[in-house]
């Protein structure tokens, strides 16, 4: 199975066994073997998912039987099962619930699809499509579609995703058109808007709408973009559509004028980089021409040193790496990344621009004093990381909420309350510390502030005993047999550097959740 090791050994073996010079033919045979190996591993993955589905369905049935015997109400049976499956598969609770539902249906209602998955000819995703698209049908009709589509694994294997969906819809409408129409009508009630992080300090705002509304909204944005482009607007069509979407949604005159409260966590050194004076005193003010001349002189001197620096680069990098590791920090001063609540890690320069507005001097291409983390293009607008060159509304006020950390561990300072409900200030502290749901592999937004040790058992309302959870994880934790406790320093050698919670499921499996790292100022 170790294809890399086989390839390393292949040349020597081929030269010894092929004196006639058929090396190319043997290399071609090796490539064929590697493709066969990839296919075999793919089939094996599908077989494993079928085994996981059977195991999940059996686990669910066993838990329900035990809960019923313990006197649990019918509507409470199965509580916490999806969460345990999610933890076992290193998935979010949402995906765990979907995987459990898939397992139940495959093992009880769709034997042909489960058989095809067991043979390895379809993937777990293809099985999910078949289950999803037949959800509106009765049991008899669903099993009929299962037989017609998945009854021939050879033909089933050849269908792409779109072809599979089209075939299922055609059969479903032929078997029960009223159910299909009813499903479409019900789908209108499930419209929603969501927001999730995107790379490079961007975000996706997604709307699930009825087709008429969605097409109408997109057409209106397209028409406005075409109109503005025709009048000479320099923005691209996509940029205009995005800005128009923000303007019409918020009611602002311009997209960049939107006022929002942003919870940003960053070190004071990163925030004030370029403003704080050097340790040996405050530099005198210089006019722009003098500063520009000095920059050009420094640039010329830098070019003269480049050849010498290239020769010493390898040794210098090794020395720098050793010294940085010894100092315990890999981040230059002023470049400690910040954390934007609801998004995650953002570059320090982007955070500074958000709070202070970009430095006009940093917009100059030859400016030598750019921050070490400012890798984005400034462009002709003088903005860094896509920010405008100046605040759209000079009257906008920026409020900074100071959150202090202990210098040795980087933990946010504690805060407690005598109230059972978490007060707003403590909730802000927990949201800043935990950022997202603390359940491993979840990552959903925080909706509940949960007492790790319940109040009924004497648990205090303090930062140490509170963790941020999503609604689903908090409800799963309340199922019988679940336990949670905060890891204390006495239980660790060395003690934990960040807030850590140990969760034990009813089966006795334990999962450790540690609060994410916060920006720490380099020493």
C-alpha cells in the first residue's frame, strides 16, 4: 500500500531486472498499478461507510431501548445519540445528526442503496442524495425508487450527481406527484439567510429563497450593475452587485458606510504598531519630502546589500529560527494576529485599518516601513486589505473594550457573578475566550452559556465554570449519562495554559476541549 516507498525502490529494481532497456514500459505498468490502488482504496472507503451506517443504526437502537427501559418519555428517546456519533466520527453535531438519519433509513427502508454502498460502487454522498430526494415519498414509494435506481449497481455506479437527482425526481413525480408538489410548497417555509467566514477576511452571506424571489433579486442586482457600468462606474460587475446588495439591505447610501459593532481581540502592541515611539525616545517630526528622500536612500542601500544577504541567507535563516524558538515566539513585534468575533483570525494590519483607518504613508509603494504582516496589495486607492482610504463618516466613533490577559498563560482574566443567568459582561468575556461552540469539531456560533458544573450541583456562575455552546450541543449535554468538568491545574503536569473542559459521554468515552489561543504579545 505504500506507493511512495514502491516508487523510490522502483528505479533500482527496474535497472537490475531490465537490462534490455524496457524501463519506460515498466514505469507505465507502475502507473497502472497506482491507479488501481487508488480505485481499490476508494471502494474500501465506501465499504467502510456502509459498516459505519450499520454500527450507527445498531447503536441508536440500543440506546433507545435502554432509555425506554429507564422510563424516558417517547419524545426524549434517542437524545444525545447523534452527538456521540458526531464525536466518534470527528464531525459537527449537525453532521452527526445527518449521518445518523442516513444510517437509520439505509438500514430500515433502502436495502438496495445500502447493498450498493457495501459493494463500494457508490459513495456515502450518493447514498445521501438518494435518501434526501425520496424524503417526501411514502415508505412503499421510496422502496420502489430504491429498487429501480439502486437495484442495478452497475448502472447506478455510472450516474453522475445531476443525472441521479434527475432520475429520482422523474420517478418520484410519476409515483406520487402530490407529494412532490407538497414538498415544494413546504420548502418555502424553510427560507433563511446565513453568514459564514470566507478566506482572506471575507464572508459568505447566503440566502435560501423561493425560486421566483431569488431570480428576481439576482436580476435586480444585475440590472443595477449593468446600468452603473454603462455610466462609467470603474468597479467590476461583481463588485457593483455586492455593494448594491449591502446598500439595499442596510439602507445606507454606500456599502462602506455600514456601522457595525465589531468585537476585536488584539494585543496593544499590534494595535499601536507604528504609533508608539521607540524605546529610546520620540522621533522628531519630519516633512513628507524629507521622509521620502530618506526612504529612497534606504532603498538604494538595501539593493547594494542584496547580493551579500543572499549568500548568507541560509545560515541566517537557521540562526534566526534557533533564536526565535529559544525566545518562544515566531511572530515579529506588532504582527500578532487579531481575532474577529464570529470570523476568526485576521491579519494585524487589517485589524489596525479597521480601527484606525489605513495610514496614508503605507499606501506608497516604496514605503519601507510597512508592517511585516502587510502582504496585501495597496492599489491606487491607498487602502490596505481592501479597506477605504478614509472613514466614510468622520463622525463615526470607535469604542475599544479592553480585555486583559494574564502574562504567563494568555488566559482572559476571570470574572464571576452570583446570578444563575450569565450577565452580559461575563457573556462577552466567554464569547471572546471561546469564539465558537466548545464541543470538539462543532464550530457553530455560541448560543448558550453553559455551566460546566450545573448550578443544581453547586456550580458557580464564573468564567472558569462557563463554556460557550451552540443550542444543539447544550441540549445533548443534558441527556442522561453525560458528564463535564473543568480540568484544574492539579490534574495536569504541567498545568493547562488555556481553559479546558473534559466531557464524558454515556459510553465512557472522554473528549477534551481547550479554548482557542488568543493573541499573545511577543516578549
